[in-house]
C-alpha cells in the first residue's frame, strides 16, 4: 500500500516565495515534509523566497530557493534539475504561478495575450511535462487555476481563457501518469486577498467581489483567504490522492461549474 502522507516527502513549489505558495510551503513543512524546493520568478521576490525557505528550515525540514522564468522549456527543465540535485526527485509538485489581466477583448494587445498565454498556459504545460518525467511513483501534482473558469463574465478572457487550457492538461496528465499512481488536479480559488488581486481591480470591482460569494459575510475581507485554500492543497497531496483529473473550485460559493 502506497504511503500517501506528507511526512518525509520532498516537495517542489513553483511560485512558492510568498502569498499562497509561501503558505503552502510553510504548511507542508509543518506536516513533516522532509525538503521543499521553493521557486521564485525574479530578483524582486528573492527576499520573500529566502524568508519562506528560512521558515521551512525552522521546522527542521530542508529548503532552498531557486530562481527561474518558467516560460521556457529550458528554464523549467533547469528548475527540476536543480531541485532534484539538491533534494532528490519530488514526491509532490505544486504550481501556483499565474498572471492576471482584466481588460476588454478588443483592447488586449498581441504582446499582452502572448504574455498571458506564456505564464498561465505554457508554463503550466511545461510544469506538468517535467512533473510527469520526474515526480516519484505515487506522487501528487497540483496546479492553480481560477474560479473564473466557472464564471460568465466580461474582461477576463485572456486570464480565465489561458487558465482554462490547464483543465485539459490536467485531465490528460491524470490519465497518462495514473499508471504510476500519480494524481493530478487543478485548484481554482476565488478572488484572494493577496497583492496579486488588487492591481487589476478598481474600487467598485473590489467592493463587488467582497460580497459576491455565498460565504462572504464570514470572511474577514469577504474574499477567499489563502488560509482557506491551503487545507485543500494539503488534502490533495496526501489522503485525497484518489481524486485525480479534477478542477476543484474553492471560493465560498463565488462560482460553480
């Protein structure tokens, strides 16, 4: 019988420096993970990545931060290679990387579309590709998408549209990797109270999102809190292994599918 616990496992988190990724790293370390490879995108987030790595090491786990722009195959291969050289093949691989743009379709430039596609779709595909090659048998893979996949709304075509591709990547990967006991899922949080959310929204939109979920009155901000998402990630990479190929929307009743 495979061991589906977290204790003693090696973890790779893309976008693990701060916000949701940083909290996932801390949480899995607290659950007994042996080593966590923490990816960050640019020098601007290096300090946050090092802070998260220090917090992980304080639990007794090993941790190291790795910088890479994951929109190229070479960079993604390099990230996995560096993490494996440091800690061995991962048992758990989590991709929280994403880029948001709120803009009417007719105003989106080709360069903006290409950037959204590169971060949200291409990088997710490359991550799953490397995970399929390197994650240990009976491992777990999770990619962050968005609850907007269940919405009928304007202005998010390039964001939700490029994240939607990940649903199909996830299903295919779940079928292909399942023979090795690997589960693959996508998790779609609602609008989260992080710095990732606010720059794309005006005051009126923020006010709407704060009241849009069924459980908004019971959230400190009315939004999805990162602490509300982490337990689901923890479950999917441990006892929830039997769920695979799914997109799980975690949003307090903000959207449904």
